[in-house]
C-alpha cells in the first residue's frame, strides 16, 4: 500500500481557484486507476500543477508525495514496478528528465521497468525562464533505449495518451500541458492515439508540416494562410515522437517535396532531428527546415509572447517553408 508522505505542496492552486480549470490528465489517470488496480501515482511536491491532487483526493491509498526529490521518486517507482505496480511519476518536464536522468537510465530504461514518466510545462510555456523551461527533454528521452515518447496535440487526446502509455509494457515519457496553454481543442485529429502513426490533419502535395504538441494549431494556421494563396500543404500531428513512424514521414516527404518540422523544443535532438534522420536513412531527397528554439536559452514570458519571439509562429513556419523550398530546388 502506498502512503502520502505529507510534504507541503506549495504549488497547489489556491482554494478560491481550485478546480476552476478542467483537469483532463488528472481525470484520465483516475479513470485508468479505477480500471487497473496496479496503477499508482507518485508526485514530487507538485500535485496541483500536475493535476494529481485529484488522484490524491480520490484514491489516497495509491498516492505518494515523495517530496522535492526526483531521483528518489524514480528509484521508488522502479522498485514498485518490479513489485507489480504501474507507477506514474510526475513533476515539471525539466525536473523529471534532466534532474534525475541517470536514475531514469539505470533504473527505468535499462531494465525496462514499467514506469510512466509524466512531465508538465514543456518547452516555452512558463514565466519562470530557463530554470523551468524544458527545451531538451525530448532529446534526452529519445537518446535512451527502450523509451517511448508521447505528446498529445490537444486536450482531447490526453485521455487516450494516458491509456496508450498504460498499454505499452515498459518506460514511457508523456509530455503534458495543463489546459490553460491550449488555445484550441479538437484540432489535432482523432482522440485515438493507438498505433503511433501521425495524424494527417490536412492533405496536400505542395509541402508538408510535421508538428507536435502546442504548435500543432500554429501549423494549421500556417496551412490556412498558404491555402488562401492557393498552395495546398499537408499538416501532420506527430503525437508519438519515439518510436517515430519513419515510413509515414518518408512517404509524405516523397509526395510533398518540402518538409518543415515544428516543435516546442530545441531544434537539436527533438522532432526535427528525428525527421531529418528518417529522411536521410530512407534516401529521400526533400527540402527541409526546422522550426523550434534555435540552439539558445529563452527568457521567461507568456507562451504567446515566447512563441512569437522565438519564431514558433505562423510567420516562422512560412519562412521555414521558403527555406525548405530553396533547399529542394537548389
């Protein structure tokens, strides 16, 4: 039986606003746990910020607040998984990957323990600046053997992302975001994420945009702008970043000629790198460009401001497609 270590949760929402926002992740995890008694929830003193306060209050005997001790959280989860539990561990993305990377590598990825790592505040989604911005978490998790990476494209896909993580026997990294960051819902494709292939949201043969997470709606807006000019560009939501469906990527690139990747992450090591590797190894000649954080740290600020400042915008995608076209034709 799990226990609550009763560490004060300084990130819980104030009583006046508690529950004001929808909590699709928290609700999905509770639903899964009711169906599967092996599911347990472990937090690192961020219950409110990771929506796990709902689990704590609903299923307290299967909830552990380990405190601000991410490495210990990973070790405890690995031990619980070996005993037959399915632990979901939670913190901000930068803390639950970079701060305890060695523990994840040695206690979760290498032995393939059935631990699900859930990170909130992905990429440029915080006022708190570089200490809290996870701009390299996908790169870190991609580098680990046996690790699956899932990032839903909008809130409607969160429930199935949780179910997919549970269906995979072994380590999974879920890149999550609370609802206030999603400007649109229901635009990223079907809620069903089974199988892992990207969702083709717009079809076209005059270029392709492969996007993940919060930038999926931006990619759709860019496609709308191009459609108004008479150019049909395909848009795909890449919700499973590892393993990447390289066949889908190669086929789309062959058909469209120019490919742009768009991600809320550094352009190094994330979706852009994965797609570039897939194209080269498949022998596909295509114009290629990446939208994301360009090998730099970012200041703190609101998500719309940061996306605009660092080129994760409609204008940034359109400029990248021009570069891809020039590289294809050059």
